[in-house]
């Protein structure tokens, strides 16, 4: 019999967030705030804490990893709401 030796490897993905990275993603925002922003032109706050006035098609960008984690229930929202 031969003895097997090997190593156990775990793949870990680390995303570095640089200034301006929020601009390259689409973000999750509470529905009522999206409507309010569209009507009043007021800024919205994404689950990750980004503040801006939406003005582009979010389907053209990947989802913000921070917003996705929060949406999936892995983290607490940073948008000031419970």
C-alpha cells in the first residue's frame, strides 16, 4: 500500500476596495427611496453606505459585493435603517 501525502488548500478571494470603486457597481437601495429619488431628485443611500443620486442603468454594472453581502443577511446595513 502506498501512503498518500498532500496538503489541504482553501481558496480565498479578497476584494480590495479602492476610492471610486463604488462607481463601478450597481447598489441595493430600499425601494421607497428609489421612487423618492426619481421624483424629487434626492440622494439615496445604498446598503453599503454609498450616497448618490442615481442616474444610470444599474443593469450595466455588476452588483456591489458589500451590498450583496448585506442583502444576503451576512452583514448589517450601513444605510441608517434597521
